[in-house]
C-alpha cells in the first residue's frame, strides 16, 4: 500500500495556507497509476487554491518497487542527521523482517533529490541495475571528454515511449541533448562488474560511487570504448 497524509503548505507566491495530499510512500504494485505519475509526470506539484499557482511541497517519500526488490528513500533534505535517521529506520525494518524469518533481498537507495528519485524509479522499473547505469555514465562522460566534445555536467537515464536513453544536462541545468542507451554496452558491463555480497551498504549509488568502483577495479573497462 502507498501511504498518504495531509501536508500543510504555505504558498510561496501568495503566502496563503492550505493542505494537500502528500505521499509518504508509493508502492508500484498497489498504486501503478501513482507510480506511473512519478516516473513520467509529477505527483508532488499541486495548485494553490488561493492564487492557482503551482506549488511543490517538499517532504520525504519512500518508493517501493516490490517486483524488482528495490526501495528508494527520498529524504527531502541533505542534512546528515536526517539521512542517518532514514537509514536507521530502514535497517530496523529490514531487521524486523529478518527476525520474522522473511528474507530481505531488497536493495535500498537513499536520494536527496527528486530528479534522482524519478531516475532510479525508472531504472529499477526497467529491471536494470543502477550500479551498472552509473558506470555507463562515467565511461560515456570520459569518452566525451577524450573526444573534446562539449561536456555535459551530468547524464540522466530516461525512458520515453519505451525508448531508453540518457539526457545530457549542462552544469547550469540546460538540456544539451540525448545520448542513446546501448543495450550491448549494458550487457557487457553486467558481465564485467562483480559485486561482493558484503557490499550491502551501497545506499548512495551515483557517479561518485562509479568513480570509487573504477578506482578499485582500474583496468576493468580498458577494452571498452
Ligand atoms: Zn498561492
């Protein structure tokens, strides 16, 4: 089940107060419509009843993809204490299940940005491994760098009309274009990359995670171009 509650919002435009539905958790199995809205739209923005302008209240949301054994916690804050609190409660929940004899295969990710929440939701929904995706981004970026192409600040995985790709975004947040998603590259990387079972604390999987992985496996991608 998804969990909703009423959140009280002060409109940043007219300062009027109102309340709206907030999503503490979104379950992809029980709420496919809401899940689709998160992946391809925006379930968070509402219109102020006083001035009709769009308002996007900020609050934490847990994305639960049961089919792909993935959970993504959006923290709504990059405060270390807030993040630590989210990790603690997730670990307590996992521990609770373990004590009940329920095997927890679920991957947990922590994100501090709703753009990242949507991106990871899409990745897991496609049945893909976000660690491999981050490595693909790192390798694509370094190839662009070598070719002296105009460098995007970042790449974001997207799916549009069932077509996978990466959108290139400049440091200033401008869309620069798209990079095709190469299925062969993905499957090659899946073959190359190994994950040890004790690497369970990969709560933050991003380009920095990929850089660390590459540092630990420096020659792994030498033949890839
Ligand atoms: Zn307003």
